[in-house]
């Protein structure tokens, strides 16, 4: 990994800053109305959706982007207060912000605000009349649950923060805003619990955000590659989610959440491997049910990355491990195929990926039909044509199902990618190659970090106390301490919440 990182890593610039850190450009306004308007038109390249509304018989002007403002807000926020006598002039309207900097006025226009300029007056009034188009709050398609809340984040960052604040009505919830992307000027926010989140983690995230020197930043996917510890690792080091309850649970453990304008996805750091296998359903059901489902998910990790490689190693090098009753049917199935099992596996894995990708891109009803019919027809056809053995179809189908069990789409993709190198190692060296590949993955997981937190915690390094909510999920009243891997400033999450049980037992005795 280090070789490729050094090979492709460019020389970092030492003067990286974001707009909030750089000195604000200054261009004082003049008392000449036409000069002020000419400066703004020139700065905005005389774009045709910039509306210049002349008022007071040419002694004043109202400027705004027709494509960004709400005309009803313009009337309600600017003209109505004057008409009903609440203000003598536009400058006296209570919600007006004043400036004498033309550069600040240009930035306000780009945010969807309207500005009012008068002749023989240096003051520029700014009004927030941005048109807002919000999608209804709905359950995320990618993170459905059986029990629990059924709302999810939308593309409006303020709505998303509102969904979090409704669940955490506490003064310690802190929000910080940033602007990233020199051209896109994307609004970004980080949320954390003051007094619980580790200040070093917050400082690291702030430094990495401020170090982004790019013209375009559109979504958390862009930001993730800029601020994660190891961009060359196939494993995601920041948990992405569209569920407010999942974000709240991690904030209360001492982690930091990141939101961007225009995206319904939140990034959570620091993250560990086992967080990707946890779901809100684990805590909304009985603890033994949640433990059982979680163990199935964790077992699916080994099945997803290792089952095709294990099958290829057995039929290619280690036929002796197959029970005697199965040798004849397996051998007969393989002998009918003209090429080795590794080619079978690669062909079937590629076919599964093609079906999956086509199902995503097509409309939902058509996509589901393509997935079901395509899988059945192709699976049956390749067996009848003698291109793939029936056992290989079963193995690849189980592998695909196991990769979809993980609640995180990013980690699911990682598992499918790791299948290919393990298939190659098994086809070359048998069990030795498979064990070598699995050991390499294990070593990589133990070396990987997310904001200074070991990625494979609490297994490496081993913390027995945190295993209460890792492989198993013990009753919630036993999870009195926050996990150490989040580096919380306050370890205690709850006190004894079942004193009533002890009181009842003492009364009976």
C-alpha cells in the first residue's frame, strides 16, 4: 500500500485554506448606484438570470437571482413591511443585514439572497429570500429497519440538523459550519457532543477539512477521500448513514458526524470495522434476537469473501477433504465443464455484478424483474449449456447473498472486491494461498486506523469490556460505559437503571 501511495501522492501545498480561513475580499461600495451595479454585474459575468429591479424612479435597485429566490418571500420580506407601515424604508426592515462591502454582497447573491442599493448611500441591505425545494422526510431505501423510526435525512442540511436536534434536546450538542470547494462553495457542518467527544478527534477533522483545496466538493463521498486516514485501503474508515437515529447513537458515544448541503448522507468518525455490522434493529429487538442476527451478519463476512476461494481450493488441490458420499456428484459436475473452476467462479461473479448493476440503474419495478428473471434464467441456462457447474452456481449465489447482509453498502462493495484476489490465490496455491490472503486482510485490519482509533477495536487491541456490544449485544442496562474506541471524555453512559429489581428482591427477602 505504501508503494502505491508514494507513487501517486502529489506534493502537498503548504498554503491550503478554505474560504472561511482566508481574509475576506474587500471592495468598498461607493455612493454611485450605477458604479455599484456595474461592479456586481462584472463580478457575476453579466449572467442573464441576475435580475436588476429599478426602484424609486432610478434612485435605487433590488438585485437577485431569479433562479434562486422565492418571489413570495421577496414580497413578504421586503415590500410588505413598508406597505403596512412597519418600516419607513427598506433599510429599516428588521430582518435586513447591512454591509458596505460589494464582495460580501456578491456572495449573498450567490447564496440566493436579495440585495438593495440606493444612490448616494454606501449601505447595502441583504435579505434572505432563498427558494427552498425540500424532499419529504422518508425512510432511507438503503437502510430499512423492521422496528424503530422510519424517517431519514434529506438534501437540506438544516432539515438534517433539525432531525438530530429533535432527538438530542441538550445544550451540549454543538454545530460548526464550514465552506469547502473554491468554486462550489459547499456548506458543510460537523456535529458533536461537547464534553463527550474527544477534542483531538474534532481538531483532526477540522484540520483536514480546512486542508481541502479543491474547486469542486459536492457530496460526502468527495470529502471522505480527502479526510480519511488511508485512501488506499479498500475498507471504508468513515461510516456513512442516512438514518438520524444511527447518527444520534454515535454522537452519544462521543463520535463526530459530518453533513454537507445537497446530500442526505452523514459521515461518522472515528469508525471501527464492527460498527458497519451494527443496525438500529439490534437495539429495537430483544437482546438475544439482536445478538443472533448480529452473529449471522459477522459470519456473512467470512462467507462473502472466502466461500468461492475455499471451494476452488478444495476442488483444485484438496479433493481429499470432501466426504466420500459427495465426491462422485461433485466430480461428475466438474468433469462436464471444459475449463477450470477459477474461470467458472470469475464468470459467475461478473454475471452477478452485471445483474446487480442493471437492477440498480433501471426503474424499480423493471429492476426487480431483471434481477429475479435474469438470475433464474441465466443460472438455469449456464448449467444446461455446461458452462458452469451447478455447485458453483450455489456457491456464488450464497456469496452474493452474504455480501448483501451487511447494513453498509460501502462495506458490501468491499467484500465483493476482496473475493477476486482470494479466488486468484486459492487457484494458485490452494489452502496456503487462501490462508495467506485471509492473514493479509487480518493484518491490514489491525494496522488500519480511523482518526487515531484502531479500526479493529475492541478485538485488536483487545478490550473485554467493550465486547459487550461487538459480537453479542447484551441487555442495554448492562452497557453502562461508552466504548473506548470512540475516545469519549466521559466514559459513563448510564448508572444503575434497574434499582427497582433490587428493591423488589429485598422486599421479598
